[in-house]
C-alpha cells in the first residue's frame, strides 16, 4: 500500500440526551480536570471554548491540571478564569491544592480524564455535580457518566478524542463547535531567553522539527528522514531549522542535526519552557513532528505541518487543523498503541520517507 496523505478532521460527534444545568446549580462556576498529557489537554480546547459560552456570568471556568501544562491554560484568559496546578497529578492533591479547589465553590465539575482518584477527591471537595466518561468503576461518583466505544487495536477508531470531549460539553447544553479555537496570550520575556532562542524567535523562515515522542520509541520516525527534510528546507527554501524536544529526549533528538550547516540550525532540544515552545511554534512557517504534544500544540497555534503516524491512530488523535497533513502507511498490525514495536521493525513508519514529508510540505504551501 502506498503512503497515504490524510487531511485531519474530527468527524461526527457522539450525541447524548441534553441535561441543561439550572442557574443555581452552577454556584460559582465550572471546574474542569484536564488530562495529564499535553496532546490530550490540547484536544480538550474545542470543548472548553463551547463550555465557556454556557457558564453564566459572573461564574467562572476553572481548570485543574498538571503543573507542567498549566501555561497552556494560563495563556487563554478569555476562556479560563483560573488554573489550579497539581504538583503530582498521579497522587491525591496536597492540602493546599485541595483547599484551593474547595474555595472556588464550583457547582459543576467535568473530568476529561479517566481517573477514579480524581473523581473521588473532587467529590469530597464538595462539587455537587460531576460529569465524565464511564471509566474505572467511578460512575457512582458522577451525576452522569458517558459511555464510548472501547478502543480496538489494528483498526482506525472513531470518534476523535476531541469529539468525545465535545460530546460531553454538548450533553450539558453547549452548542456544536464551529471550528473556533482560543486566542492565546503568551508571555514574551526576551530578557530571560538565551541568545539561541531569541534568534529563533526573530527568524521569519523557520522550520520547527520535533523528532521526539514521550509515549515511546515506537512513535518516533527515523532520524535520517527528519534530517533529509531539514536539509531540503535549508537548501531549497533558504530557511533555518529549530530542533525541539523534551529534556529527556534531547540527546537522541540531536542526531537529526548531524551534517547540517551549523549557521542554519537552532539547537533548542530540551531548552524551552512551555511558554517559549508556544512562541516558537506560533512563529514558525512550517512544522515537522511525530504524533506528540508538540504536534497538537503547533496545530492549534496556527502553524501548518506534517506528521507521520504509525502505531497510533490518525482517526482518533489527528491534529486539530486542516493545515496539517498526516502521512500514513496502514499495516495489518497497526495501530497497535505499543510504546515499543513488538516486532522491532517499526514497519508502519519505515515506509514513510523524507520525500513524502517534503511533498506534503510543498502541497501545504499552495493553500
């Protein structure tokens, strides 16, 4: 099978009976427990946009999330009124974190994760009405739970994850999403940035390359193909390349830079805060990334890009932008959702070449 070039779309949204919330039941507003992963958190943004429209004034919309992704929600002041970061999202909150949630006096809570623990402590935080997916035997803690089809291996799964979040919002009275994403107010603090970062932010022909994937090696496209793409951008487009990665993936990411002209490369692997990463992605002309949080973030910030998909599902977790292209070579074993390739071959990604990435980028320039 030839490599497919897919245009992302979230498809149809599951429909549930609508239960509109009465004005007294809102109390001081809505509290949303975000997913822990950056990419999953980004996919909640359409739902947050729609939920904001139904929260009555002067009530607020509040987000509880891991400390590491708090800047994402803090950069959306028109949507999110307050962010409560959790130092350890995999444990019960500290006394101070619990107190901050209690003092919000939210009348309604939505869990966009599947945690039993979070449903339990939010219930004890005296949020009267909790809503979320039916998962991990927590439905008895929820005012209403929502059931979705189980994820299946080796087939493409619908609905899209963003559509699931939207379906919960719509079941509480939100209107159908019109494609609008939040406006981001990202702090710009050049006096705190190193010279390399400031130079990259000032570049007007920048390709952002993100060769990492926190989920596991199975999602990482071949280094040589990323390098071929970067070299084409430098030689044919006369541009610069910014290398991006998490700190724990920086050493492996830097292999992309082998043989590239040093004066055309900004090595920012492991060197950016989330705010700085958002500024870079909003500034870049194009992005090449694996299926990762960086991919999702770049898409909602308006950067066009190309992503190779392999062991994960382009039907369920594609970027939220029609200005992206997905490269996909469907194998009988894919999507397997494994962190490491069981066969050790990564053949689902192996058939995708740098030339495929380059051709997809050329097609995006015509839009």
